[in-house]
């Protein structure tokens, strides 16, 4: 056999620049590409529906999870809930939040979740946007409601992240209430689309 037909191992230090370049130019597979991307889910939830969806999404896409918590939480029951939380949404308040260790810099995708309050997003998200800049990131949105429209909520959220490429928006109806397999499978579909967008984007 001719000497040059024998497969040769070239130690790293003897590689020509051509060998080095051709090896580093190998395209990563979609799964490798996604594995290198960092994702975060940031959400506020008063009664657990948005938390339920946020935890499912974070698990599905392998994201870090950040819960926004007002220093003074809104009441959870009865008339007080609608009065105080509704008033806060109508007056576009910015409630002070407990500190979170969120730094947008390392994240490629930030998923933002909120309940729909009076057609809009919950005020703790407004405080979050004031405190953190997401320009240049990819974003995805989800909103939990009890059956009304989430269009205005999504429009408002998009206005808050003008420098972001929004990959998708998911409206859910009280996903944590009772046995709700339909909403659970919509969450899984949403995550599958996000993963595909991350691979090709
Ligand atoms: C103050 C307030 C306002 C609400 N406004 C709306 C609304 O405009 N449209 C709607 O479909 N649901 C509305 N809801 C219902 C919540 O959006 C819904 O139950 C959501 O799943 C709650 O999410 P959470 O459990 O994460 O807090 C409102 C609830 C509250 C407390």
C-alpha cells in the first residue's frame, strides 16, 4: 500500500492553518446549537396559573426560572384581589419587587409570563422592564387569563421590549385549574416551536 494511502493522525501542534480552519468550520448540529444557548423564564403569578406554565416551560426548554415578587403582595382572595390588583393594572403602577439575581447579559432567549389583568399585563412586569434592559435578546411571551383576549396584553409587552425579536406568544386559560391536559399540551407545542426557532434563528 502506498505510504500516502495510510490514514494519518496529525498531532495538534503539527496541523497546518488549513487543517485548523477546516476543522473549526464544521457546522454545529441543531441540538448542539441549542445546547449552547442560555434561556431564562421570568414571570409573575398571583394565584399559581402563570407559575404552573412558567415551571413547565422552564423544564421543557432547560431555562433558568425567575419569579417576580412584589415587596407587598396583592391580596389573593375575594373582592380585594380584583380591587387592588385591578387598580394597580389600570393605573399602570410599578410595585417595588423583592431583589432577584437576574442579569440579562448571558441569555439568548428570555421568556416572559404574566396573568392578564384588566386586559393588560400585571404591573410587576412593568417594574421588571424598568430595572432590566433586554435589547438585542430574543423573547417569547405567555399570558394566563380566564377566557378573555390577551391581544392588548401581548401588544403592551412587545412595546416594553422594542429591541427584542419576539419568537412567539402563547395565551393560556387558567392552566393550573383542574385537570387541563389541553393547556398542558399547548405549552409543550409552544416549547417545541421555540426550540426550532432557536435552532434556525
Ligand atoms: C385583577 C384581575 C384582573 C383580571 N382581568 C382579566 C381579564 O381582563 N381577562 C381575563 O381573561 N382574565 C382576567 N383575570 C383572570 C386572570 O388573568 C387568570 O385567572 C390568570 O390565569 C391568573 O393567573 P395567576 O394564577 O398566575 O395569577 C383577572 C384576574 C385578576 C386578579
